[in-house]
């Protein structure tokens, strides 16, 4: 799936995708507890707010994002 297809499937815009990339940077860094980070997103409208926090923690959505992100990175190399 391409980035464009992914964004259309979930009705995301460029800002949503950038916020997901930021979330992945924090997660990969390993400095912060991601359950706390999701709670901050929901409580304070941080990095995409409740919409993305709920999406991230639902089903296998995030795995799909990671696949799209990896594909985009390979494409841009």
C-alpha cells in the first residue's frame, strides 16, 4: 500500500501522517513509556490528539502504518 492509499483508507491528511512519524520517532527512541505518551496525546491534544491515539491503539492499524513508512523510506533513498 502506498502512502496515498493509506491516507485515503483512514481519511488522514499530511499532518496526521507527520504526527504518526513523530510518534514512531519517540517510540523508536525508547526514552518514554508509550502508554503514558498515548495518554498525553488524548488528554492534551498532543501530536494528533485523541483521534490518532485511539487509532494507534486500535487493532493492527499501527503495524500497517509501519509497513507504509518503511516503503516510503525505501522509495526516498
